[in-house]
C-alpha cells in the first residue's frame, strides 16, 4: 500500500520529459484514488467472505456491487455534466479568431492610453497590439487583481444599475468596453447598459463599445 502512495510522487520528475504521458499535476490529482480503490476492494471482499452461506454471500455481493456501479455512473454523470456546464462558455485563447484580430486593429485607432474594460484573458493580450490600458490582465501584473476581477464580473453581468455602471466606468477611467465570448459568459441579462454604451466596432464574435455618457 505504501508503494501505491510513494510511486506516483517518485514519477513526478519524469513528467518533465515529453515522452512521459502525464503532467505532474495530473499525477498528484489522481494518485490518491488508487489506494482508496484497493482499500475499498479489500473491504468489500472481506465483507462478502465473512458470510458463511454462499448463496447469501453472492446475493449481498451482487447487491453491493450493483449499488456501487450505479452510484459511480450517477456521480460520474453529475460531475461531467457540471464540468461541461462550467466550461461551455470558456474557451482557449491560444488560437485567436479573426474577429479578435480585427478588434485589436480597431483599438489601434482609438486615442492612446484609452481605458478598456475587458476580462483577464484578452486584457493581457490587447496591450501587445494596441496602445491602450486594459482594466485587468493576469494575476502577477495586478496587485488589485482579485478586486478588479470582482468589479469586472459584476459589470459584465449586466445587473448593475446605470448609476452603478456609470460610477464604475468613471472611477476606473474607462472609455471603451470589449465584449466577446469571454465577457458574454458572465452576462446574465442579455444586455449591456444600452443607455451608457454605443457600439463602435462590431463583428459576429466581438463588439467594442464606446462610453457615451460623458
């Protein structure tokens, strides 16, 4: 049993090699299930083996095994469904779609150092292509990251009042709002402050709004 606990830890150095099939975090994430499974199997075998009557042992063993299988399938379904629901609105930005490239080109035309409200993925990328200030980027570059992330998600939810949204945009010196699939993931109302924002760039995947209440 100790070997099952120690072997995965010993395999971590191998995860740095391209031929090794598992990343280190995958090893650490799943290794504890092996000894748990072994212990559960030993416990099940001991329970069934302690029953003297063979027919009763088979009956109880079948009931327990069936219950375990159905419970496993049910929990797997619930977990998988939840995981897919959480990730359905998220996507990788490794390969950036042409709509985003066009939006970046547009942002190159706005006044330099303009503030752009955007979520963290594209907030990290946009300044590489346009001379603007993005509201939030990746964690290391922002000492107020947690606070800014909370403000951004609240703003993109669409549930702020116009007064609250206006105050946020003024306080953070925001002139443009970037709205793509990433930002849409947080929206709960289907709208984004039409009394405060005017679309100035539109593609099927990205809309850039200009703050117009000023």
